């Protein structure tokens, strides 16, 4: 299939990119890595009149960690670079794991974490973990810069909270709280080659055997990644027993709204939400306990 004609632009500043978006009209599209955009053009009938690449804008590929402020991942930072970055592996290993588990090597060497988020797919591999960690997006548009919690960024399949002519410049992940553990688990039909059929991202903190803080997010089981708030309430403030974890997994399953499609049936998804939530809670709990023991030495 041949692509329709479009103009290609490679601005060197974010302000120039915003101005191009304004001048090129509703047919203009922003490109970070291009993996999602090219698929939509080839298979979904998208016909942009202009493509505005962010690749030549200095600084947008930044990955920077600060012990007080946390982690910044720029708009054009590649999935492969996020997966292999030493600071991310050390301080945010679940982010590295999610990036490493996205699609295949070819996509990871071209695609970006921010692009994956802006695609606003309910099955995005990088969203559940970042949501659990309380990430926020840095945005710039004609009215200037603004910051938005990632939890308020997704509005529906393919729909975000971006205003006209706005561009996400980076994502910020705060320092993880003390005594914390994180986990992300997913299932797909053919390993990582297919889009995720079910995913679960968890962040929890444990002090003296009690779960003090917990965030659970489930992907591919609703119009957006879903926060399992009632499942969180079952465990928060209590000891992480086998019974409590089982009840939280069952409740997370009830909170989702899966559908049947080519990737999985609604019934399968519902059952696997409970399974992955339980496993992710156990994994995050174990990591938190190990970190607590390490900090006590």
C-alpha cells in the first residue's frame, strides 16, 4: 500500500513545531518515533497532509535522573534507550522492563515511550507502570507550558487531554516512596509480538508488614488504562496476606470492562486480570521487602 502525499517538516525548536501545527491545519500530525503513526497510515487509512518530526529538536531525547526530582524521559527518547539506561534500571527497574517488553527490537529502536503514551491505546505497555508511579506529562502549546498528571491524560481510545496544537515534551516520574516495590506483568497471544491482551501495573509500600500505599492499574480491559481503586482499598492499611491478595485480584477483575476482540475474549481477560493482579502484588511486595532488608543493613 502506498502512502498518500504529505509534506514533511523537521523543526529544530519546539516553538517552531507548534507554529507548524498551527499553520498546517487539522491534517498535520506530530511524529516522535513514528511506529504508531506509520501503522495508522498503512493499515487504518490515516492520510495526514503534513508530518512534523520532533527528532531534530535538541534535548527532546533526554533521559535524566536526579535523586531529589526523579526521572525525566524526553519525547524522542527511544524505548531501547529507556530499557537499557543504567539509572532507570537501578532506580526504576519496572519502567525498563516495560520498555524492554514493548513489541520487538525493531520497534524499540525506533519508537518512544512518550509516543506510546500519546497513541493512547488502552493496551499500551508503558502506561500502567508510569500511572502507578504517579507520573506527569510536560506539555507545551501556544499558551505556554503546562503539567498534567498522567492519570488525567487519557480520555479514551486514541484520545488524550492535549489541547489543539499542544505537544508533549517529556514525562516526569517522581522519586519512588521509601519501602516501595513495583511490578508490571502482561499477556499477549504471541509473546511480545502482539499488542497486550491484559496488563497489570502495581506500586506499593510496606512498613512493618502493613501495606501503607498502593496503586493498581489494569490495561487492555477498558477504553483507557483503568485504576482498580476498590481492589486497592481491600489491601491498603492491612497486612499483605494470601487471602487479601486473592480478594484484591478478584475485585480488580470486577472493576474492569473487557471486550472480546481478535486478541482475547472478554471472559479470558476478566480471569487474567485477577491472575496478573495477584502476581503483580506478590512481586511488588517481595521487592519492597528486599529493599527494606537492604536499607536496614
